[in-house]
C-alpha cells in the first residue's frame, strides 16, 4: 500500500478554492474578488494574447529542465542495479524521479518526492557502507560502515572513473506504519545528495512529523520537502493539525519563483482512512487556494460540504431540476478569479450555468417492440468566464483557439524528455 506523506497536497488537487481566511457555515459571497481589485479593460482577444505570452514565458524558463544533469545521473545509477535503491524509502524516491525522467513525465518528476511507498521497505542503516562500482567485474564492492551510505559510480556508460557520488542519511521516526500487523519505519528526516565531479546536481531534504493513532498507525501532521534539481528548486510543505489542512508548492529557477500554490482547508471533524474516502466532503468542510504561474494568479474558495450536501439532497429530482439546483449552489458557495499580478487587475471571474444538449436516441414500443426514434435532452454544468463588460465565454470556447504558439512550444518542450 502507499502512504501519502503529503496528504494535503494531493487532496487539494481536485478543489477550487483563496486567501488564508477562516470560513463559517454561511455561504461565501462570490460577487467580489478576495481583495478589492479593478477589472482589466482588455478585450477577450487581448486576454488570450496575455495568457499565451505568460505561458510562453513559463516554458522559456523551464525549457532547460530536460537538459539538467541529474536525470541522466539517476538513470545511470538505476542501470547499475543497486539493491538499496529498491528496498529503502530514499531509494524509492530516487527511483520514482528516474522513472519520471525515463518516461518523459515532467509532472511526475516533481510529484515523485511527495509520496513514499513504505510497505516492505528496509531501514537505510541496514545498507550502510561505502559502495564502489568495479567496471571490470561489473559489480559493487562494499566497504563496511556503521554511519555512512555512499555510492561511487561512473556517471555515464563511457566514464572510466567513478566520478558520480550519491550520499544519503536517514532518521527514523518513533511512529510506524503497520501493514498486516507488521511495523515499517516512517522517516523523520531524509537527506540525499547527488553530484558529479564535485558539482552537486541534486539535493533532497525532507522533514516529517506524525500523530500516532493508538498503537497501530500514524497520521502525517507535518512535512517539508526541499528538492534542488540543478538550477531548479522545488519546495513542498504540508500540515495537518486535525482541524486544518495546509499545503504549499513552490517551483523556482535560480531562486526566482515560477509557480506557487497555497491551499488551506478546514476539516469536518471526521477523519476516515484515505482508502475509505469516497468524497472530498467527508473530510473537507471548506477550502481556499491561490495558484500563481508567472504573472497569472488564480484565487478562489469553496464551501465543499455545503455543496456536497446540497447535491445529495437533490439527487431524487429530475436531471434538469437537479442541475438547476447545482448551478445555484455552486454560484452561491464558490468563487474563482483570475488576476494579473503586475497590474493587480482581475481579467475574469468564473460562474456556472446549466447547458442543455439534445441528441438523437431511441425507445421501443412496448406493444409492438418496434424501435422508435426520439430526441433526448441532457443537462450539465458549464463554467464560464465573465469579463469586465459582463460578456461570458465558456472555457471550451475561450481556450479553443488563439493559443497555437503556446501549444507548439509546449510540445517541443515535452519532446525534449
């Protein structure tokens, strides 16, 4: 089984949510942005141009990621089949990063360090030693150590010397994860460094805290992961005090912030096991979020439990009536705004509408059994952008054209992996 050490970070991935604020049981007023900002007077096409340029600027900043040395270094280490990589938490983190790089998955490359598969892992101390790769015998030579874990290996298949160095240290928590009655260590602190010819190309540092639930399990309460990948830096923090979940993700290059996601959610009081979770509303009462990418900020909030309770209360209505209720509930209990950070101007807000869609279908005549052609109608919620002039455009229409340059550049970037 997998144990998510950053439960909050993953849970908030599905939420629309804004600034750090306490929520009450009353619905959130959705008509104003979280802070008083004027609306941008750009036209719809000018907004598209601004958004596309923001995306192009972001790609320009991150387009060197596939060329960073750490990817090939981890892949090379994986090729040499070091047993400790497969059997320790630290090793599995590195393997996850290597797998993402090998499979051209940039998103997974960054999320790899937020989840640890700890079942059936072995303590890092069991593998303490200084490992050197012998190119002649194509085998590892281990020098015993009671305090060190070092791996010296050739950085490429053509390297004649062991010019790459991996060092790792690990402090176990007093908390443990129990699987089928067997206890497995959870980390309190991890540190990993990967360098070639004396230059550090990867550094991973993690701090973790847990609340022990009786004598059988532990719930993550705090986590901080700092990952340096060449010129890139990733910081992930999360907290869970049983009342509030918080998380923050920052991506920077050369210490200049490119992306920043902050999420906060108030808990309902119930706290089921993750594997028993059916809806987010079982855990989250309300949530808020800010998400910055370069010059664009999305900021929003949602009363998750109120929305879910209303959905459940109306599930016996006709489809049309149910959707009408859902639209009213969503617009009353959620808000989402997009902002230009440099000008402190809102370029659009979000609202939900009900859309009808008619399509041909058929029934059978109960008396004759003959097929009868009919027209059916389905109803669904559609988010729409609302601009300064009160014009409204669906997300599908808005993003349907006008972003060809960004799409082309993004494909070029992903193909580099």
